[in-house]
């Protein structure tokens, strides 16, 4: 007979499934931030963590190809790691252990003169050590809307094992 899972295992499973479905509603029907990765990850020292955000956004066809008017920020424990694609050395993360991958889908016609694109942003944390454990955030700020984020996704990374 197979032993039943403990209550803490069931709660962790439910928590992980619910959080991995994070998605935010479109802001002004032009932007939507989503993720396809689990928002809570426990990995072993030495492995690579993958944290992914997708930003779907549209612009009018008269302004050319869909430009990224949204500024995407990555933070760890509320310290800036990437401002757009610019790495911030003050984040405390070794530059050789972090990579930001960025790709775009082909722009599509959304009607009414709008063209839309999905931007995939993936943060790779290589050769994990315990100091990479913490709270990570993918945050979008719309151009011209002040310093307040319009959307964000939060992730938790635990690193297990010896330093």
C-alpha cells in the first residue's frame, strides 16, 4: 500500500500549481504579463534556475513595428538586477552566473490598425549557490506612467545543499 502524502506536501503542491498559473489582466488592452515557469522552485546547488516572463503588447500600425514601450525590470529581494537588458552590478549577483535571454514572436495584425508581439524574457541563474536563493520579480513599467509598476510577477527560489 502506498503511503498517503502529508498535509504539508499537499499544500505545497496546491500552492505551486496555483502560482504557476499566474497571469495579469491586460493594461489598457495593450499589455499582458504571464509566465510558464513555476513561481516556487527548489533547486540543488550547482544547477541552473530558469525564470521566465512573457510580455504581450500591441501598438498602432502607424508607429511602425511593435516597439517595447514597456520597461521590464528584474529584481532580487527588491534590489535591481536588470533594468531592461542592462545588468546592474550592485545587485550582488556574479555577472558570469546570470544571463537574460530575450526573444520576440513575429508581429501579428490584431485589427483596428494594431500590431501585437510577444516578448519572451528568461532569467537564467547558472551554477547556483545559496546566495542566489530569494524572491525574484519581473516587473513592467509603462512609459510615461511614473515610477509605479503596472504589472509584476513574483517568484521564489530556494537553493538546497552545501555552499
